[in-house]
């Protein structure tokens, strides 16, 4: 597994399967374009600001309890409750690890397992 730098940003990277997983997650979702605009805005915030952005905007970013080094971008909508887990590497880059739709508590547990595994793989 590798990571890829997103050209549009200075410090945003993704694991190589991230956008494929995000497309699958959003397939059939009528507001996918709206989501991508919203997501781009959040990535720009994350890219441009220091790490205080996570605490300054708690409805959009959160620190995951008992999971050091894993953070979350949150998108809440009546149809989708999308979460994007990410980490910050040693050079202060933000690495998007795993997107998922949180419906049940188990969804978060599974996503954290995948994210922790991916953190060890790049």
C-alpha cells in the first residue's frame, strides 16, 4: 500500500485506495457533487491551517478518543453520515486513511481497525 500526494493541496495525501472507496461509498447518492464541494472546502481548511483547525471547528473535525494520531472529518446529512479518518505524519502532512458511512457503532470500530492497519503500511 502506498500514499499519493493530491496535486491541488500542499499537505494532503491519500492512501492509494482512498478515492476508489469514496466513489463506492457515494455511488447512488443524489448529493455526491454537493459532498465533493463540501469535502474540497474541508481539505483546503485542513491544508491551509495549522492543526488548531481540528479544535477550532469541532463539528467538522474531531480527535478520536483513545486513538492517538487519528482524526476525523465529519459530514452529517439525513441520508449519509460520512466520516473520513486521517492521520498527521512526521513531516506534518495530512494522510487520508479511510472513508466510511457511520450507521452503527461497529462501523467506527471497523474503520479504526482499517486505519490503524494502514498507518503501519506506509
